């Protein structure tokens, strides 16, 4: 019998005008962790959707061979019957239901006569499963009360409740804290030792070396090669993914001037659910023209709340002063912020940054409608002109401006969000996790866009949970902990350990 539990041979998949997969070959050994790498749009998710039955047999060419037998999956249920499960980056839990109800949804234990759900048994089964996996979550907790990272662990528990043999994880650590990543990797290693096979789609190169046994690289819908992880280094993976060497992962160009464009004084943001609790506590800082100010900190440090508060998203739940180019301004809404020359690329591009079922053209012009109006009427020629200008400038890969943004890769979606805000000609651009969930090549392009902006004197404020990104692209770094700024560092010889020192709440320093 073959050492491979799974083989995908000659897989070709076409969409209108696009060949997403071109004769892809992919094989996985039983009980290994196999990382699938490639740029956004390389075909990773398409390949896994074929394997999991989302794209049914007959819509693609090629064969799926599981344990030596050719499979024909006409839907997700077919692949699940063969003990294959997938956990997507976009979570599919029901927020109003409990953890236990979500884990066993459509597979609930029933009472004696088979007409009602046995809640006691349901909760017992869920607790037993969570305990076995080392996931410390109460099964009767409503999913809506959990953070995204813990919801991801519930999704994984749900998949494992189905007695899987092959588990596909799509960007499983994108929203996890460091401790949650450790928990997940511990679970994966324990289950791998029990013979479960994992296929992991990830852009985080450092994690590949922590968890994977084997790596397959896709580029432009084709298999580049498969390697044992010990034969690889980061540069080899990057070159395989993008087809060229990236001589510098973080192409930082310093253009920092001395003119302060934004000053925030004694700024606080209050919790709407607990009015006496401060999410941001008496924060003060300055931003200079043409600089990139990085904001670091652990999840829950108040970074997002700080920039959302400045941008007017918390309405009257803020106090403090904001000065733009030396003049005090009032920002009570995002509309006020935009009028003052502020722009915000939010952490959740799909939830808050884009209208997924609308075109690139519509999304690009959404924040600057005044530019495409003539006498109060939408001017289609102007709409086409501006959207084409920014799509070309930011190198968005798309067959047309009419393409729905929901059909674009993550990196190209992020470029459309950036295009939307660049069309407003901002003085200050806030970026919240600007490269989360996008590949190394697209990240490089985003960094170059940032460089072009600071060359023009735009101030960029970047929140990032990736310390190499903070160190690689920032001129100065603010470090937050529990709503306060604990460290302010000029980015000269700063280390990750130094940032983590302040991120964990030890000390308060200004290094100017």
C-alpha cells in the first residue's frame, strides 16, 4: 500500500476567463503536517475546495485518490463521510448558539424517543472533547461572547468531533494570540502522533518551520515543488512563491520630517457596555509628516480602539484633544475624520472595509463620491477614470473593474481598500493589521505603497501584531498594554524582546 494517504493528480480548474489550477499534483503522507504555500491567487484554496467537495466532481479535471481509491465528491457531505474536514479562515459558527451546540450542530445526541436534543449529554460530550484537546472553554458559553481566536479553536474542535483522518486548516493562526497558537500547535502535534493528517494553508513562514513536516509550493495555479521542511529556508520558499528573489523583506525608506502633523493629548476611549471602563486610558502621542509610526502590543491592548476613537467611530465615548497641523479639531464621526484628511484601513477588510458583492469600481470610489459627481449626479466617466487610475497604480490583479471584490484574493482585496482611501488624498493613513492573511509577495507590494505615501509627506500609523513587520517598517514604535502607552521607541537597534517587555506591562519609557 502507498505511503500516501491522499493524492491529487492532474487537477485543472477553470473559472470564466481564468485557469485557477493547471495540472496540479499534490500528495500527502499519513500522519504528517503538510504546509501548502503560495501567493494569494496561487490556487491553494481552490485546490482545497475541490478536495473538500465545495467544487464538486465534474467541475474540474483530474483525480482525487484517498487510500488508493479514486473519489468522486459531489458535495461537502461526501468528503466528510470519507473523514476529510476543512476549517476556513472565515469562521462559520452560529454566534447565538453555545459552544457545545455549534460543535455538534446537525449531529446532536437525542433523548430516548429521538425527538428532542439531550442537552446534558451534548454538553458532556463537548466538555470531554474540549478537555481532550486541551481547550479551556466552557461548552455552555455563547459563541458571540468569545474572541475570534477562541472561536477558531471551537471550529477546530467541531471538525475533530467528526472523527476526521485528514484535517485542512486555512490560515488557522491569522487571528490567534501567541498563547492560542501554542495551544493549537500542541493539539496538532498530539493528533499527528495519533495518525491524523493535517494540510495547513499559511502565509506565516516562521510557523512552517515550527509545525510542518513537508511543504508544497504553488504559483499561478501550478505545482512548483514539494520539499521536506528540513531542506528549506525562508528565502527558498519566498522565491518559489513569487518566482523571484525578494532581496529585502521590509523595503523601508525613511522620509521622516520634523513637522508634527497630528498630536493626540490625554485621549481616552470608554467601553459602551461598561461606561466606567476605559479601553484607552489617557494616551498622548505625536505623528510627524512622512513617518511610519508603528503601534505594537498584545491582543486587547487597546490599539484598535485608539485609532477607531481618533477616527470618530466611538462618537461621544471619547475624551481628550486632537490637533491637526497645530490646530485643535473635533471629530465626532468617521465623516468628520475624512473631512479632516484622515483615512482608516480597518483590521477586518471583509467585514468593515469592503462591500464584497459589489464591483471594484464601486468600492474604490466609495469614500470619495464628491470626486465622481457632476452637479450632484454620478459621472460614470469620472468613476471609471479614478478607479482605473488607482487599480493600475496599486497593481490590483483583476480581469475588469466590474469584478466583484469578493472574488479577489486577499492581497488584491487589501489593495482595493487602500485604493478607496488613497482616493480621498489623506494626510494621515491609519493601517490596522494591513498585511494580515496576505502572502509575502503582496505584503512587499503593500510596503512599497506605504513608502510612496511617506515620500509624498503622508503620515502612516500602522498597527501590527507581527513584530518583524513593526521593526522592519516603522520609524518610531509605540507599545501599548491595557489601554496605556508603556513604551515609545525610536526604531534604532530595537529588538523584539524589548517590545515584548513593554507589551507585557513592565515599565513606562519614552525613548526619543
